[in-house]
């Protein structure tokens, strides 16, 4: 199994992995293990921003820079997320809520 953090034995074997969209289970808790900071090319605090996006705190998410993002900007975060969250649609929901609130 593929791991961006190298926590599975398969990471150390030189083996090709079949990349699919299968999640192999349900969503889990968001665990801040530093995976987002390692892959995020933008100058933001990704762990804090993603956490506030998940709980729906629009004020803090705006302060952390969610208005500068698009769904594609969080694709790498979705890929390495140990909790299997889809951050693109979550960001879109928060941006729509911000637009409705004014």
C-alpha cells in the first residue's frame, strides 16, 4: 500500500502501486502528523486551515486564507490525508457559505 509518510512496509519495497480512488473504509479523524506541511506549495498553515474548514468555522478559515484557495489547491492535501477527507468539496461548501453570509 502506498504511503507518503513511509509508515507502511510497502514504502520500503521497490514495488509499483495501483493508484485507485478506493478509500478502503470510512473517514477517520483528522490527525495532524505534518503530512500537509510537507506537500503544500503555498505559504499558509494547512493543518489549521483544514481543521477549521472541517468544523465550518468561516471566520477563522478566512483569517487563515481560504478565500485565496480553489478546490484544486487542496488536491495534494486530499491525496496525503490519513483521515480520507475530500477537501475540495469541503472548501467549496465553506466558500459558498461565506458568499451567502456576505
